[in-house]
C-alpha cells in the first residue's frame, strides 16, 4: 500500500518604497506548508533552508511550523531546501531546489505544489502521513501480451 501526500513550497515578496542603506529593495519570506491548512508537522521533522551565502547564518533550520524564513534582499537566488521526515526508514529526506525570484515594480506570490509518494511505509509513518492529509492507494501491476511484446 502506498500513500500520497502533498506539500507546498512558495514565497512572497514585496518591494520596499525605497532601498535600505544596505541596498535591500524587497522583503520576502519562503515557506514549506501543507495545502489547504493540512498539518504536515505530523510527518515532517524539520525543514532546512539554505539561503545565499551573503546572508548571516545562511543555513536556517525550522523544527516546527511555520516552516518559514523571512528576510530582506536585493536579488533573487536559487535556494536548496531539505525536508526531513519523521521516519526511521529511507527516504528520510527530500531535497528541492527553489527559485526565489524578485520582481521590480510588482509583488510576488508563488506557490509550487509537490506530491510525495511513499511506497509501503511502516505503519507508524503511514498514520502520520494520513493525519497530514495523505491518501492511501494500492498499486496493481498486470501484464498485457501483444504479439511478442509484454508490457508491464
């Protein structure tokens, strides 16, 4: 039996009225959350955001919701995000590469929906996934023979 659960990665950014003395032009936040208010903390142990090296303490660890980082900056960058699961079996984490982009003259509200499929999770982890809005399903495989080819 497999379980599919969804998470959202996203960011919001607003342009400042005028740049700060450091040259920051935007305030932004980046997040990992459950869609429609699903409580992903049931199966997520922590989220690690890897900001650009120009930020103080660029590795930001969030062990409870909201899994979010708020900062100010002047340019977008590509941000690795590691999501760790509350399980003893593999996979214990998933890595995403997130494009935190900024727009001049506009705000940004971006959401990226990710679907995670766990095949035959241990019972304890399966329950956590279901509490977070996961859906169970059974995979069936079958063979179809056409001529000399077999499709699985």
